[in-house]
């Protein structure tokens, strides 16, 4: 199903503001940091994997925020163009 930019923006905002989603992200991030702190000095590959998991969480959040801000910028541009 293809969504419009507005639909994507609204849905992304709903997800970002969803308390269950926020809790899941916070729990996942806490788990990553805890596991990182429990690694031994010779577990660099595991620490790197944990790092990439954290970056993946950041990328998901960044993507959702991008949908929201892109739509807001489009609306602003359209509004200025009509004036």
C-alpha cells in the first residue's frame, strides 16, 4: 500500500509518540548498554555488534522523524508559495 507523504508523516508521529514504542526503544537501548558494560576485554566483536544495534535504533528513530519534518517543510513551502 502506497501512502502519501502526509499519511506517512501522521503515522510516523503516532509511532514516535506511542508510549509502548518509546518504552520498547528505551528497554532495547538499556539492554544494549548493559550488555556492553558486561563484556570482557576480548569481546570486541560482540561490543561492535552491540554498537551497531544501537545505531540501528537511532536510524529507525531518525527515519520516523524525517517523515515528520519533511512533511512539515513541504507544508511550509506550499503555504509560502500560495502567499
